[in-house]
C-alpha cells in the first residue's frame, strides 16, 4: 500500500465532524467545540476536500450525513476513541485519578445526588476537574462506549461485556399519591396496590419507567399517562393526575408540594445505583477505589451496597 501523508489530517477537524453528526446542527456543534460556526464549517469543508468526499447533506433546516459520510464518520469515532485511549494510557502511569474526569449521571438521580456529592469530591479529590453530564441511560452508555465519557452513574444491572460496574448504594422507592386519591388513605402500600390506570410513568428511554413497570408487574397500555421528566411527574401527581413510584432521594426539598401529596414507604422496592466504566480502561483500579469512596459516602435514606 502506498504511503499516504497525514499532514493535512487533524484530530480537531475529526472532532468537529463527530460533533456535527451528534447534534445535526453546525451552530450547536460549534458551541460544543468552543469555536465559531464559520470556523467549524470551514474546517469541515477542508476535511471533505482532503478526503474528496461530501460528509454532510446541508440545507437551512436539515443536516444529515451522506451515505459515504455515515461510513467515514464511524471511522472518525474510532480514530477519536483511539486518540483518547492513548492519552488515558499515558495518564494511567501515574496510578491515581487526575485531571479532567467526565462523568455521566442518569437524569432521575443527578439533581438529587450530585449537590451533596460535589463538596466531598472537592475536598477529597482536589486534583480532579469534573465535567458532569446528565442524560438517559442508553445515551450515556453509548457515549461511555465511544470514549466520550469516563464514568457513568446509573441503575444496575448494565448488561454489556464492554463495561465493568461496581455497586454503590440501593435507593428505596416510595409511593406518592395526590392527597385526594382513595389510596392515599392506605397505610401499608404493597407493589400490587399500584397496578392500576392511575399509575403515572416516565416516557420511554428512562430506566425509572422500566423499573416501575417491572416492580409492579405491568405492561404499558395506550391509556397510560406519561411524563417527560421526574420533575414533571411530581407536578402531575400534585395536580391530581395520578400516582407513581418515586426514588427516595427525589423527596428532598419538596416543601412546595407537601400539602398536595401523600408519601408512603414501599417494602422491598428499590433500585441499585452503580458506577460503570469501560472494561478496557487502564484506570480500572482507580475507578474501583473511587467507587469505594462513593459507597463510603452513601446519601442519607439509601443503603451502601456490598462490593462484588
């Protein structure tokens, strides 16, 4: 195979292309990459000229990869993953966690867990620069697989051999009813008591939705009412739209709704929260120690997991 010079090929330009593919918008891609839209667009065009391929079909309202773009952008992701792995392997020689740490947290946990955790991390890991991302489990794990995140805090189990996970704590669920709902008068709530048309769920993609369905032994129906977020779920309950299962940590700072809802404990209803990383990441030992630190600081109302 003839020698092909790489002088015109820039990792930064490849990063721009992947950002455009992720966001399907040049303006938002430029914002993510910290450059001007004009500068990003020009570099993408230069890369297309170098490759002699049009990567994106562009219009005022539409940005999408071309068939050739789909194939080559997949290779771009592999190149970026390999470049990040090179840096990680070099940094791992120091042994400890250091520098930037990109952590993804599921949306139904992040707002209630992270505020109490950040002061502890600043105290015990002052050498870290944290980059926190909130999202849905599937998207966070995809970004972890693509080496765009270092760690993910999510509900276990995570069934993929690409990842390694360490349990952190078990978070109980509670049942939350509108004050006027007939079941709000019940003192001992069982999971089977929640199987009914008034059970509110999150939209598809939230692991909390799947956990609620599994615990209640239900399947969704067309009549099931859905919420876009845990915050919206709270307000729907407060407005009398129905009831739901809510994670324990989400009870914090709910003074504005306490007169509108009734909260009941649920026996044997919980979710296991864990720390997830790529099994091939050379910082695995440091991540396991980090998981131990997080277990030692399990939030009030939850139970620390036993390491496996």
